[in-house]
């Protein structure tokens, strides 16, 4: 059986953000499954519901597990959801987990500030998309530039989605995770806020900090991210344990 990789996108974006990773895995003959969460991408007309988000992840993981061991990969909001899912009491059929740009707890103060910032962007002309596009044009390589927005941006669902994250119990989930884990962050990622806490709770996890990279590590440095996917896949294929707790990159 071949390793299967399930990808869970971040807030506002969709399954299309993983195009570079899906293409890389397909070229290797590895199963790649990029899903859309409720109210995002192909499901833009839905209302975001966190229970349905978990159900979507679970359905995709269990279908993929029929064809081989599952590497679950989540970015940002998707990474937070996946952390809770992998560390749930049900012990889902996940062989290893990569959380990208998700080492921050969605606590009240930080979450409120993020919601206020998102609301201020929504009040800008074109809901701030002109600024978003300008930043992406300047920071992402041409071959991945269009991937983040190709499935549309879930602007209308953003506040409800952020509000839903407050119910996550990541402290408990991190302690329960019993599979190999990699946390991958960009050097300038705002979601590095609780990096050290995540590693205290999951000390055998590997932290990889990619230099000169923002929160959008999957699109900004796709070759690096794909290489780390290969490491995780090789670990699963070898039947290995979680890697020793080493710190790679800038701190």
C-alpha cells in the first residue's frame, strides 16, 4: 500500500493552495487528497461549521486510509484543526502529521485582535483584496502565485470561522498525539507565537523553521516544503518513530 497524503487548507483559501504539493506527490506516485472545508473553495455557498469541518477531515482521512497509511498535512487554520483531530480521543487512522504555520493558540486576546484586523480589512475598498494581491505579487514565486486564490477567497466566512476556533483544546490534543509530528514555520510567520509551548507539550516533535519565509511557506518555498513531505513519507514507509526533537533553521 502507498502512503496517502491528506491536505487541509488555511482560512479564506481552498484546496488549490496545495497545487505544488499535489503535483509533486503525483509525480512520485503518492496519493494526494486536497479537501475543501465548509464555506471555502467549492463549498463557498455553505456556512462554516466546525463540526462539519472535522467531519470533512475525518471522511477524507478514512477514505484515504483504505489505500495506505495517511500523512495528514494542515496549514494555519487547517493545521489547528488537524492538531485537534489527530490528538482526539478517537485516535484516527493517521500515521504522521505535519502542521505548517499553526503553532499559536487561538486564545481570546489574540483571536479577538485577529478578528478585529480582518474586520478592518473588510471595510477597505474591495475588502482589502488590492492589498492582498499586491503582497502576494511581491512575495510568491510566479509558479505558485495564483494557487492561493484560484478557488476564491472565503471573505464572508472569515469571522465565523475565526470565532469557531476558540473551542479548540490544543493543549490537551498535543499531549495525546502519538504519531510522528513535524511543525513547519516560516521565519517571519506570526503563527510562531507559541512555538516553544507546542514543543514542551510534544517534545519529540521536529520543528523546522524555513529562513526568509512568511506564513505562506507552502507557496513561498514549495521545493523546501515538498522535500519535508518526502522526509515524512520516508519516515512512514520505514515504520519509524517520531524524529528526535531537533531545531532546524533560524529561531
